C-alpha cells in the first residue's frame, strides 16, 4: 500500500495488518517511554482545510511517537485565504520535504486527486474528504470494537481476529457522514453486519444498494440489531436546508436519550454476558444525538476511541512509510 484513501476496496489482510500493528503501537503508547525510532528523519505534513481536534492532534502525536518531524498546516490563517490553490499549497509544503501528507478537505476526492497527481511523491492519507470517507476513523472504531468482541468471546488477544457475526447499528445523519461510509465498507470486510437507523431525509440516495439493513424507527432497530450502537453527529454545518423540524424533535425520535440508554443497558455482545457498546466519533452534540448520561455511561467507548486513534494512526504511518508490519 502506498496511500490510504478509503476503506472501500481495502483488502481484508491489509485491514487486519493495520489493526494488528495498531495493537503493537498501543502497547508502546502505554509504556513509560512512548517512542519508537522507526520514522526518524521522515517528515509528516498535516494539511487541514477543515476544522479538526481528534484527527489532527492524534496524527501529530502518532508521528511524533514514531520520531518523525511534523509540519502542521491549517488553511485558516494561511495563504489559502489569498486564493492559493491546493496544488500550489501542496507543492510549497512538498518543497520543504514531505514523506507523508495527511489531508482533510471539504471536497470529496481531494485526497485521491493529490495521490494521483505529480504534485508530491509523498504517501497520502485521507483524514476526511467531504462526505466521502474517513478511513482512519473507521479503523480506530474497528480496533475499539474488536477489543471488546474478542475479550467477550474469550480470546486472550484481539490480534488476528475479525468482527465476524457482530451487529453494528449506525444512527443518525448518515447522509453527511464520511464516518458512516468508511465504517460500512470496513465493518463488512471484517465480517460484521451493518444496520442503519435514520430519518429518510438523512439517508443517501441509493442506500437500498448498500450492504446494510435500514430501519426507520430507532426503537425497533435497537431491539433488532445491535451489539454496538454508533451515534453520529448531526452535521449542521453541511445542512443547507431543514432536514428535521427541531433539535428537540430529532433527539426525541433519533437520539440516544436517557430512556433509550436503559434499553441499551439490557443488550449484550452476541451470546455473551458482556454489555453492548456505545460509540460516537466526536465531536458530540450532547442533548441532541446523545444524552449526557449515555455519553458518560460504562458501556460507552468514546474515550477509548480517541486513545485508539493514536495507535491506529501510528500503525498507518509506520506501514505506509516502512512497509514493515509489526
Ligand atoms: N472524529 C473526528 O474526525 O473528529 P475531528 O473532526 O475532531 O477530527
């Protein structure tokens, strides 16, 4: 693999190699000295045209823990505001030496355009392109799910295992969600069953052709589907029009409210005694798609998702720049 642009088309053995390497990286990050020398002398450029907290900071932490040099570029406050193009910006940063470029952009396909161009020879990692894909988010979600799934089924280690038989329910603003798209492809590759619950206005055109089961009632979906419930952020910044009447109405019909939390608390991971899981990619709109009690419950893995993001991004940088699975 030269680039990581999407989970659609990511091969099973490549996905497992990333997850297994991430487990090795997670072991490093829990040591007193959290560094490896593997990318010493290499430069990672974080090229962010959209806002980010988790992805940008964790790519920076990941690169530094592998001893790489890091250049952080944010379009806000840069010469992009003077009209500089993506091509000229990339070529400018590349001229300072880039071995990997991590790009977040509002345009679907921006990462693929960069990877296909002659603007840079660097490895390209898609950190979110419009509503298209966010592959490292799906990989960190899979790492998080796999830990609990493997432990509940008595595996001493999640290494080498997949998500066969797991039922994952993705809820909410699927229309605007690159996280949902990347999760569908990766979860299916790893053997999981994927369910959507969303209002019809927040489902993509052609969803009936996706490898998912669609529910139009969240309470029915909770009973039918999940070992894990992944709540999505309502992406108000991508909504030009009214997709639902009010935030209160959305929460009542599609939110993981305190009442629905009591239902999720009864759910189990497959046939085991372990409780079902709650995930959210962040940032959360507390009180809209998820209540404070649900966000902070014992079944929730949101903090673990963030921690696992560093390990997954270390694994991706390591594999792309050295080709050496650990
Ligand atoms: N989940 C995610 O991509 O968060 P950020 O926008 O904060 O990076």
